[in-house]
C-alpha cells in the first residue's frame, strides 16, 4: 500500500468500508492516469508537453513501491520515449528493486550518463553496495565481442566516483592498486590480451578518483604513475590526476585528455605543415600546473627531456632548411 493510501486511511478511519474502497480506487486510477500521461506526453516534441510529462513522473514518486511494477517494463525498452522518466521515478522511490534495476541499466546503454546522474543525485550512498558488487563481478570475468574485450565497468566506476562516501573511495583506491599489481609486465594489446582487468579502463578509474576529490588518493595514484616510464601517456595522465586532486580542479575528462597527450594538437599541426614556428610544449602549456617541482617528483628529469627534445627539434629544423636551400 502506498504512503498516500496509508495517509487517507489513517485520516478517515471513521469512514465506511465502501467509502474507503471508493477513495482507494480513485487513487489507483489517478496513478494510472499519471502513468498514461507520462507515456503519451514524453513522445511529444513540444517542450510544454515534455514538461508536463516530467511533472507527471514527479507526482508518481508519492505512490512509492506501488509504482515500481509499472515502471519496470518501460525500463526494459531503451527506445521508449518515457525510458529516462521511468528511471527518474525509480530513483525517486528507491529501495532494493529500483536501485538494482538502475545499476543494471548502466551497463551497455546509451542512457548511461543520465541514469548515472539519477543514481548519484537521488540514490547516493544507497546505491554504493550494488555498484561495488557489479564491478566486482567483472574482475577476472571479462566480456568479449568481435571487436575485443568490452570495457563494461566504466559507467559503474564513474558513478561510484560521483558518490562521495568512505566505501566508494576505499573501493576505487583498492581497484586501482590491484589493477597496477595485476597488470602484465610486458606491453600488450588491450583488445586481445585477456587478463584480470580486461573489462576495465585505467583512465576511467583515475577519473572516478578525481571526482572524489579526496587527497588520500594521491599516494595510490603516485604508485600507479611510477609503475610506468615517464614517456608513457599513462604516467602523465596519472600525474594530471594527482594535480587535479591536489589543486581541487575536477574539471575535464581524463579518458579524453589522454588522447591529447598521445596526439598533441601542436604536433599534428606541425606534421601537416601548419602552425610553423610554434614550438610550444603542449604538456607544459595545458597541464604545466600539475608538473611543478612541488607536485611532480620527476620534475628535473622532465626538464632535461624537454631541453634535449628542444635541441633535437632545432637540429631537425636546420636540416630541413639546408634541404630546402639545396632544392
């Protein structure tokens, strides 16, 4: 029985059974009406209609667990226009069934970002145990398709990063530590080589820890950083993650930023013959605040490498000028 029904029965305890039955039927019809409106209006393109659909969804939350069975079929069809609204209702109601449903939806869904926000904002710590359980179930049991191993844990890990709690933080640092410990000692193709964390992505774990903004994560990330050579993008991204936590700058998205580290825009421009004469160091210009002497223990080595590379670039330019003169 919903909370609303209980309030009606408690308030009007002196009424006849027939009157109570009439009121309960009216409430059930009201719930059905709201569900119908939510479904119909969410399919409309009008902003006003969509606003009404959202209002209907919000009003459904008061029916508590009674509305869950009505929302579950909608959440099984991602093409349903009311899909995200049904997820919103579940996140507002909460409880084991609603939480489990939303956590399962995070895997392989185009709505993962929206559902992740609903979980972290509306369910919060209530969802942490199930999120952890879901991630643990993938350790040592990677998922593979024709393209290689699928990184199916990323959405759950990011969701854990959004929920600030002792349990989520401790789990994320433990996953990072074990990831580095179990990582094969030689280079490998992540799409082909099966290992304990084939369905995991290091950069998503780091991003989740950045979102936690807990300085106690820094020693764990530093240990991960130092397991990679300085020239590796993994080493640099780990240091950027440390800087974002140390300086309280959670903005950005590490899994995308790693592409800038691997393929710096200035390097691409120079390869294409554009932006000539611009020899700025991309890492320094974009992320220099995270590679200072105070934050980066390998600062002196980095400076030596930069100077060496600068001398080599000068020599390459001189050789190119000589070749052009001869031509």
